[in-house]
């Protein structure tokens, strides 16, 4: 019999909170709003478990085996809680952690020409399961927007500087509830000076430029507006919001962050 080195005793008496694998490339099943069937997207998985102080190491190959089992059943991403339970069982651990990072594409129409093109958003699903099998799920997205500086507009005789910004949002809500990625993205975009689009004709560019000028916002304004909308959503019980504006007249970014348990 081949010796199981991972299960040999470690005498340093240090338990490890998360041990596992990351950047495991896989295909993820995503439910899309308004569509009856799920669609596959390319994703990177991060998987880990709690390692007791007396174990030398965990069995890394078992993480991949679990992913393969779910891939064969076309269930990766469909039931994250069950995957976490399987990780605890197969790796003989008290707690488990799982995250999928992926690119999510949404079809958007330009504001005036109404020409359609795909917008890409960096998104993630994240889940944890503790020693009492308490399950926590997180939904996240990075949403690009336009901001226009209120100060620049106020003090200038004409024009105002604007910039592209990224709003990163992470939310949690009770098991049994659901929030669509599309709705989370739309919530953030509605708080910008103006949305971003992949395809713009001249009439669209005129609309975007003028809309941003009529709706100037600091990063503080954007994050406060996003927070208000999240707090007014009755099922959201936790959120993290961060915005970074890539300043067009400075060699640095403007940045703001807010975290809250509701």
C-alpha cells in the first residue's frame, strides 16, 4: 500500500484556515435572466478546506475530482452548497470554501441608434460552509461606468473632465432568495454619470457625452447612490462596494469603499 503522507501527523500544532487549489480552469453553468436554459462560460475555480493542526496536508487531487464529477453531470455552478458539502465530506474537513471567477456577457443596445453589442463584466460566485453547515453565498461583479467631475464642471467656463471608473460590488442574501447578475449590474449602472456601451454611433456618443455632463458625480456620489439602492433591497443582508475612477487629469485614481452588514 502506498503511504498517505498528507495524513501523517504534523507536530507544529498550527491549523490552517484555507488550503486548496486556485485558478483551476473549468466551464461554469450560468442561469441567465429571461432564458429557460443555462449557458456555459469559461471560469477559474478556487477551492479550499480547513486543515486541522494534526494533518500535514490536504488531498489536492480530490478538489479536481469533485469538479470533474460535477462537470460530467453538467452541474458546476448550479448547486454551490452541495459542492461545498461534498468538499467537506471527501476531504474530511470542518469547513469549505469555493469561488468561481468568470466573464459574463450581456447584450446591450446603444442609447440612440439601438444597435446591439455584447458588454463584458468580470463576475464571481462565492460560497462558504462552516463547521455547523451554515451556508453563505456571495454574488459579485465589476461594472465599468463613466463619471464626470462636479468640481471641474463648476469652475470651468466650458467643458469638464470625465473618466472611466470601475465599481466592484459584492452582495449576500439568504438561501432561497435570488438576485440576477443582470439586475445587479443594472443597479450599479443606474448610479453612474452615464453607462458605458460597446458600440456607439455618432448620435449615441452625443447622448453619452451630454448625459454625463448633465449628471456630474464624484466617486463619493456614486458609491452613496449604490449603497442606498442595496440597502433598499429587502433581501440583501451584506454588501461591499468599491469604486476606482481612473482620473483623466491626474496621475492617480480616485477611490472609495463601503462595507456593511444590513
